[in-house]
C-alpha cells in the first residue's frame, strides 16, 4: 500500500474517544477535562471537527506553549548532562523562571550516587519525569504527599530529615528554600512562621550530604520582601544565608527577566525588582551550587580563590568604573 495512504488510515483508526484521550496527553501532557472531552468527541462524530484540526487547536493553545517551553528546557538540560556540560549564560523565553532553573539544575545532575529532591510534591510534572528519565537513585521529600510512580517518597520536614548523616550525594532545592518557614496554607499545609527555618533547613541538608556532595539551589532574586507564603532576597541576603548555614558557594549565577526574555545578569541590581512585576512569577532568580563545610573549603587554595573572585565581582557591581 502507498505509505501516505497507510498513514492516513492509521491516524483514523480507533474511536474518536480514544483519539481525543491520546491527543490531549501527547500535546498538553494531561487528560482532557470532562467538558472539553465530550465537546471534542461530539464534534468529531458529527463532522464539524476533524482530527487534524483538534491537533492544531491544542498545539496552538497558550497551554501548549508552556508545555513546549518546559520541554525545550528539559531537553537542553538533559542533553548538556549527557555531554557532562554545566550550562551557563542561559537564555529563555518570556515565561516563568522554570525555563532557566530546570536546565541549569538538570545539567548539573549527577550521573551516579543518591539524589534527594526537596519539595517534589508541588514540582512540575515535566521536571519530575525528567529526573526519573535520568535514571538516578532518586528520593523525594516533602511535607505534603504525592504519588509518583518510580520515585521513593518520604513525608518529612526538611528541618528534621529521617536520613543518616552523609547519606546523599546531591540535593536538589528548586524554588523551595524560599517557602521553608513561611505561611504554607496556600499549599494546604499547616505550620507557623519561623524566621530561622531556612538556615535550619540548609544545615540539615548539609548534614545528610556526603563531604563531596552538592546542593543545587534556585531562589527568587530581587528587592528583599516577605510575601507571606515565600520570601525573596537579594544576592547578598541569599549568600549570607548560605554562609551562616555553613555552606560554601562553588558556583553562582544570576538571571533576570527582561523584555526579550530571560538572560544572565552578572551585574544585576536588586533595587526595585519585585516579584510578579515583569512576568507571571519571579523577575529574577539566583542559581547556586553549594558544598557542605564552608570553613573546610575556604582553607583550600581553590576555595579561597573562588571566594575572592565573588567578593571582587560584588564590589565591581557596587562601584562601577563609569561611576568613579
């Protein structure tokens, strides 16, 4: 049979209901809601909608745009990881910060060892699926519960983890640290406000990391503000928190959302940069790779050089040459 005719027949096989279910999952990565499903099946049955048009309508929707942007970010991150390339100076579309955070973290995801994902219960499904596809020894921990097939899950407070010392090689903390100790009733969780919770969480995570372990953190960046359900801080605020918790900054990048999208912003100024004013969520983000044992790292020549370079860069941003 002519291959093109065979393709046409193949796409028309099965019931309309089966086609609608498969297409929603493939294009929007979710099941169709009942009303949309019934409407599509009815229109397909009476000939006022073709299967090709259904695909077109879903693929041209705003919802699919976000699916595509996340897919692109994940593909970029996992591709870099396969080449052992740590992505830097990323660019992304005008979307929420996940299009920067996810590839940054995935490109640094270890290829061996035990990995702890903190806050998995409210993480992007696409991100969790990417971690599962990466085939790592993965554990998810959260105050909330979520059933994720293939993921070992633990319900616990990040400030008091039920794990032995040095039992993980890497910890992932993607847009989670800012919520620790905040008012999390928006997530259906109880618990009072705790100003020292973020530092306590970092210390606890450092405890369960091996000496050569890595803690990947992404947080909203900008003018310091307490939004109730999360806290935003500037670069100095976040790095001071890392230092107080005994963590050494191995690597740090700042990203800012501008008119053309996300871009690296090494000279970022936090004054006046507020959450939600430039896009749907954060206006800027800080991405950091931390190691436990800050003092131990500072006493090494390499650690001292890194710390000195960061201080010099911070001074340059405060007093730029053209301001002198």
